[in-house]
C-alpha cells in the first residue's frame, strides 16, 4: 500500500476519511497510493475561497496578479525535475512530460506577460469605446468588466495533470477569482506534487487555490450565481455535469472542453516525395504516439486523397514501426504505457468497435514488444492504424474514439468530399490541413472552420516554426463546437474575461469618466494652469487639457514636408490632378498635420515627460488645404502606473486624447498618443 494523496482545502492538507480510490503505477501496475475526498465539507471549502481568496485577489490590480503569477512560474520551473520524476509514474516519456510540465508553466509565464502587456494596472477592465446615447452627448454608455465574486471550479482530465490545471487557474487568478481544482483521480498524485510546491512558495493568498483529490462530492450543489465551472474530459461526463440542477437553476457559466475526433487532411495535390507528404506522415505519427495518444487534440481521422491511400498507409507503417514502446525511463523508448489498465481495456474495446467498419493495417495485436517492462503488468498499447475504405457508408470511425494510439485512414475523391468527411466528426477541438496550395487552403478552412475550434495549415514554409497539430497556445482559443463541448479556453485576454462580469454603465460623461478613470467625450476638461507635460505622473488628473495656439498651413509647409519625407503624392503637388480628385484641391500631408500638432502641444524643455511611447487609433477626418488654420486639443485620457524595474526611474504611461481641428472647429485628425511620464517621488528624492 502506498501513500495517501491529500487535498489542500481551507488552508490545510487533509486526507479523505474513507479508503479512497487505489492509484497504480502505469508501467508495472503496482499500487502507489490512494485518493479520496470523503469527509471534506465542501460548503467550508467554498466559504474559505469566497471569504479569503476572492477578497485578497480583488484587492490586487491586473499587473500585481501578473507579477504574482510570474514569480510562481519561476518557482515551479526551479522544481521541474521533481515533477518529471512523478510524471514518469503516469507512463509519460520525458517529451510527454515536457508538454505537461514545462508547457503548463510556460502557459503561466505567457498569461503573466499578456496581462502586463494588454491589461491596465487596475482592478477592472474598460472594454470598447464610449457609446453616445443622446443627441447632445450628455448621456453616454461604456462597458466594464469586474471580477465575479465567486469561485471557479475546474474539473480536469487525467491526461495533463499539470498543464490542465495551470492553463485554467492562470486566467482565473488574473481575473481576480479564486480556483478550486479537481484533477482526475487516476493521475491526481502529480497534480498534488505541483500544488504542494505552489503552497510552499507562499506566493498565492490563502484560499486563492484549493485542491480536491478524489470525488467532487456535493460541491456543485453549493455553487451560486457568482461561481463558474470549467470541465475537461469525456463528452458524456461533461453533458451530465452541464445539466446539474444547481448549475441550471443558478445559470452558472459552464465551459466544456471534450475529447473529439480530430482530423488531419492531406492536400489533393500532395505527392509522395513532396515535403508536405513527409510532413503529413510525421505529424500524424507524432500525434498518435505523443502521450500514447491520450490527448484531446490527437489526430483520430486521417483524410487522404483516394489515390494516395496505399502510399500513406505504407509510410505510416514504416514510421510507426520505429516507435519503441516501453518503460519511459529507458533511453530510446518513445512511447510509454497508457495511464492505467482500466484505460487500456477501454481502448481495446473502442478499437474492436471501430474495426467493425475498418481494417486494421498496423498494430492492433496483444503480443507486441515492450522494452524494459512486463506487458502483462503495465498498461501498454501498440500504435494501431486502421483503414476505412468507405468512410461515408461506415460511421464507426466518425462516432467512436479510442483514447490511445489509434487512428483511421479514410479516402476522399475531391476537396468537397474531404470537407464533408471533416464535418462528420460533429465538432472538433483541432483539425489540420497539409498543403502548399493556398487556394486549397482557403476552400478547406472556410469549409470546415464552423466545425473546428482551431485549424492548422502546415507546409514547408511554416514547418520549422510550427508548434504542430495538437499544441494549444495561450494566445489562441482552445475548445470547439459540437462534440468538442462548445466551449473556449485560453485565447489570451478572452480567457480572463470568461471569469469576469461584463456590465454596461450609463450616465453623464463626467460620471462615466469618474467610474472608468478614463476621459470620455463630453466630460469636463481641466485647466490646471500649467502645461500638462510639466506635471509628474501622480499630479496629472484625468481630463487635464491643453488647447494650443493656431497655425495656418502654407504651400511652403507642404513643399518642405514633401522634400523631407520624400512623399510627393499628386494630391500634395499636382494642382490639376488634385482638382479632379476627391479633395478638389491640393492638400497637406496627413502626417504633416500630426507633426505640426506635436509642434504646437509639445513642451520642449526637459521635464517629467521622458519619451513618446507610441501613437494609436489615428484617423484623418477632413483634408487640410493651403490657407487652412489648425490647432490641437490635448487631454489626459488615462494613466497606467508601471512597476519600477531595478535601476529605472519610476514612471507610468499616460494616454492623451488628441483632436486637431480647423478654423471651423471641425476635427481634421483624431488619435491617441502615449508618453512615459516620470513619477514625482523619485525625482524629488534626488
């Protein structure tokens, strides 16, 4: 008998009161421990998260949460070898473990970076532009997002004990919402090992992350309207949880990511010997053997031109024969066992069902070679390839998934048939097309996108840098329609917003400015009596405005700017052609207008403004001709405090709303500039 796998709830490590579910070594079948959640009071678990974890996280800004996650990722990376040791017991090779362990930690790093780069240093998020709701502009609307004041419950699958947890908790914690993680029991010992290091780091507030190893008990019955649930696993289990009475009654958001029958399509014009043919064979074989085929994104259906079936089968056979199955600790072993004997039985049963409509052309036998382990004790399974010659007549390969190293080749006559076969999966997490023909890529992607959460077009041009068919990335959505669950995870800021409440707010421009801490059209403009570029970051008020002197544009301005820039576009220099253009006259360069505006509003002497950080949302509204007079309005729109770096003067980013108008007070150019502005405290200390 091994050790008891514990849960971490209410700030303590606890063991279930019952016998728990036995856990086994996937390589030799020996019992390594047990896990159970009997005796855990889930009302207290939820209360602890709501009363401690939630308030602590909501007191932090997005940037503070991001810094916390970055430090956590650094800590976990330092402990990665411990996780690799535990991961091997699940049957994972070093390469398999890398995807789960370092891939998961890398996702946390990515989310920390996304939050620092794309989110404000605030506790809420303003989304979209102001909406004018009245004729005179005295009544406007905005959208804001705030953290939901509940708990996110994550029910994860067995195949990625680390990544599955980390890719969900990262956006949840960034959103300011505490998480309760319930890993699949069979591999929960690896999740427990990582959570122990997270707890030991002391980087997360108490209650921000809790772990339940064992059954979910009556947890879902105690959720309320502010909570959310994310699920990864089988479609049947997901459907059952989705209709839980309390989830339905309280309209609790339920995000589902289910295993799907993902496909890979070989382009119609790809011949054996072409780089794309070799890429196709390599990608399919890799997806079949990586994690022993236990990936929700793994390729299950191999869709190839009818005239290439024999060549594809032959090439895949040759490739799969090089896959050495055995103890992952041995050098040269490329594929370990399935996660356990129960999973092995499930895969054999599914293979028998699929083979009723397809022929086994490689593998599929119980007497195969295993390196360094006893085939009778470990959960080993051979790489197995099937051929379904009539994929429109036989539905087994489109309906049944063997969650292991099993895939089925199926022929198509033309591109429309390939698209039709891809759709028969009834919704997939990921699909791929291998082709160098961009016209074919357009036809296939637009024909299959509605049925897939993610699509990869692979060819010689991107192969060296491609992350492959089955690799979810933090910046792209992970999920899919139909059988795949209809949910979305990851996707950068999109995932963070999943845990937040979007609220439309309405009121006067001044009130909305006060709430959003962002200047809105029609709000009061402040004259502080000093040029805003002479003010330190802390002193600047949202709404501080400078209205510049006027400048009349001359022909010399246009000629000189054209000579400096090299821009001699006809509308600026050809009087005859300009009269026949939409302008009706010669006009100044748009970039001259904004350059002239900068000359009018910049305060040239050294001061708190350190640098121009960028220009955004530029739009030229009206042409400016010779003799027109312009001036600029500069208004402090929003402020973003930055965490100081070692040796750097503390500063923040100030976004300025700029409107350049003509002598008729009509806008001719509108845009936003960003400046780095020094903080006063450091400067005064010097």
